[in-house]
C-alpha cells in the first residue's frame, strides 16, 4: 500500500472541513442560536409589543411551576405525544404501504392524497390577490398544458 505524504493528508483534511462547514454553520444558525435565544428570553421580562423589559432571572420559571394550569398543560402534552403521534404514524405507514401495492385506482388515491398540497398553494393567490413564485410556476405549467390541449385536433398530437 502506498503511503500518503503529510501535505496530501493535510489537503484531504482541509477539503473535509470545507465540505462539513455548511452543515456546521447551518446547525449553528438553525439549531444552536434558537436554543440560546430561547434561554435568554426565558430569563428576561420580554413582551412582543413593548420589547425588552429587563432581566428577571428564574422568576419566569417560578411563575410557570406555581401556576394552577401547569399540570393540566403537561398532561395534555403527554397525552398528545403518547396518543396522537403514534396513531398518526401508524396510519401514515398503513396508507403508504397500501398505496405501494397493486391496487385498483391507486393513481386516483395518490392524487386525492396529494391534492391538499396543491390547493393550499393555489388558494393563496385567490385569497390574497398576490402571486408568488409557486403560483407563477403553476401558471406557466397551466399555459403549457392548455397549449397542448388546443392542439388535440392536429395530426402531431394524435401521433404522440
């Protein structure tokens, strides 16, 4: 086996760090920063409308744990996590396995399953009167589709 030189090994390590850097930076921005910022907000008197009110320390935690509704909120969270999440996962796996088998009308059920995603995107345009990039893309596809429909009577379309 050929022995690698120190400079070649060093270059490989540099390239490894270059490829790892975007993931590391993304983890810092979208993972670590929200955790630190949440902690800072939890020890301050901060209001959305008035802004920063000053440092209060652990007073916010004492308020939460002495509240009468805290136990009910914890119980509701545990019930949700223990009941709703497993049922949703089981139903998702069931429908995914059902749609992966040979089934009459499988394409119809796939369309019905995916249709709410399309409706949400398209309804934004009609509710707000604004058009975003997704709407522009769908409009472009619609124009191409309607152009094809207009040519159904031609011989080129019939050959396809």
